[in-house]
C-alpha cells in the first residue's frame, strides 16, 4: 500500500487517460491503485471498460504486467517462485505434438507452439498451482503483435504464469489480467463468435481413425487425467450419437476433428483456472 494521495491534477490526468470510467468506477480504480501500490498514471495498472453502453452487462477489468503480478504475490510472503515452463510444440518432422522444457526449446525443430504450462508455488500448498495457456486463446494482433510472432514461446509462458498466479493467489490477483487476455473491442467482455470456418485437416489426417489416434496421442502429451479423458469421450458420444467412436460416420471426419480440438482446449482451460 502507498501513502501517496493524488492531487486534483493527477486525478484529472487519470480521467483523461480512461475517459470511459464513470465517477464511481474512477474512484474505485484510484483506491485500488493506492491500496496495491500500482501506478495507474505510470502504466503499471490499466483499466478497460466492457459493454459500456449496456448498464446491465457493463464491466471494468484491470490489466497489469507480469512483473506487477509477481510483485503483488511476493508482498503476501507466501509466494515461493515458479516451475520451469513446459511447452507443447508440434514437431516439424513428425507433425506430432510433444512436450519440451523451455530451456530445450529450439524454434528450428518445431512448426508451432500449441500451449505452455507452468506451476506457481505457494507456501502451505502441497503442490504447485498449475496454469496452462493455449495459443489459440490469445489475440496476437495490434500493439504487441510483433513480439508474439517473434517469441511465441516466451509470451505464452508468461500467459500461463498469469493463470497460475491467479489460481495460487485468487484474492490478491483474481481480477488482474494481461492486455492480451482481453478482447480488443471494449463493447463486449466476450469476443463475438465468428462464423464457422472451413476445417483444414493436418497432414496425415484423413479418416475417423486418424483423428482418434491423434486425439489419444494429444491426451498423452498433455498428460490428461483419466477423468478428463472420460469427460471428453462423453461429450463426443453425445455430439455424434454413439458410444463406439470408431463407428462415427466417415463423412463427419472434419467435424469430429474440430469438435475434439475445441472440447479438449476448453477442458484444459478449465483445469488451468
């Protein structure tokens, strides 16, 4: 907490920096800035308003840097550091996903970074609180896009750390986000769903059996639990109307691939929170 009291001129500057804030929202943001010690004028604390023209859905979210999140965690005296980031990458030669410790990652060997996982240690917790960030869930356009394109492994690792930090310190960090975690459009806290795009199957995937084989390999690479695997099976069975996945209509191979990919990512996100 800081004892600094903002002057009227500083408050005016904050208001001009975040013109969408109501007087009440501005007062709350200023109070949070003072309590947390995050400099709202200096850029340590950002504020974004969603659904500003819809009073029933209006939301205010705070954005901070990863350094600020680490600092707030450290102030609790309960933070004991993080594990090394583990990346899930697609091998250029085999086309298969494989787990890679961050220090062994070489972009020359991998065609894409799929996800990053990291754990945060909190005193009193028997195990680190894990966070997994999926590349498809992060916007990489506009300001900051260049660093995402140049260092995807680094940026996704930081995103995973934010998730893990929020999980380990929900009271202190639960409402703090990185800018890339929020949509560009301030009108909605949930990005609009785009029209369905044509599904392009990866090389080597052409049949139902190919899709299921890829699914099981991904399960092993992600170390998905038996319970989560059963949940995914149940969702597939409900969607395609059969308990025998190998009997799914061969004409629905693209649909099956897209469905498995979406369900797996959603369940992984749930597990990370």
